[in-house]
C-alpha cells in the first residue's frame, strides 16, 4: 500500500503562509507572484487542496470550482474535473483506483482514477456539511468523511450509499481507519 501523501492547506500551512499566498504549480514553470488564469477566468486560483497518487505519477490540485489532475512525468494537465464550490480535500485511494474530492457545496465527487480518463464522477455524495477530512478503509470498501456539521459520514464504495452518520461534538478535521 502507498504512503498517504495528501493534505489540505488549512491543516498543513502556517498562518503566515496561507494558501492564498501560494500558487499551484505542479510543473515548475511559474515563479512566485506570477498571475495565471483562475476558475472564473482571470483571477488568481490558489491551491486549496492537493493529493499525490499512490504511484507518484499524478498530482491532483483543487481550486475554486475544479480539480486539475497533472501528469508529473509529462508535465501536462491530464484532466480538469468540475465541481461546484471550493475544493476542500482531495484523497486518492491506496490502490489509486479512486480520487475523492470534497467541495464547499457539501458534495463529495468520486472519480475513477484507475483508467486515468476521469470522464464523469462515478458517484456524487451529498451531505449536510463540507468535507474537511477523508479516509478510505484499508479494504477499500468505505470512504469516511469528516465534515463541518460535526458528523462523520461513512459511504459504501460498491453501492454509493451512505451507511452510517456518526455524531461528534465539533467539526471533524481529521480521521483515519
């Protein structure tokens, strides 16, 4: 199994180096401070969440309204995955078959990452809070999502159905199986 190398900016960046001050540049061609086209056609689009695929060949970068998947060896954008709202968390499954993206519109998009085509999301999970943390079960049967509404949602990947909702006292910003 691969090492989990995904994180969100809010969890990993010191306050003085917030995500708004950093640019997503998976191909290393831009200098800090360069302008680039954002999600709404001209503003800066900071990286809000990133995740490496388990094999290290892809980098997913979540911004406002989309996730870009980069082929690191070819230094090219492989796919652009639309999703309403700001992308808050990205997570690849340990076998690289799934890419889960959580958005601020309380949705989790499940993308087929195995064939690297990313045509359409396989599932769109709707919940009552924004996903703040995600973890795949070791057997890849479930996805757990910690949310801003103080619940952990458990989704079954075979059926795409919610199988449990676990209450907590506050927002859930970290979890693991």
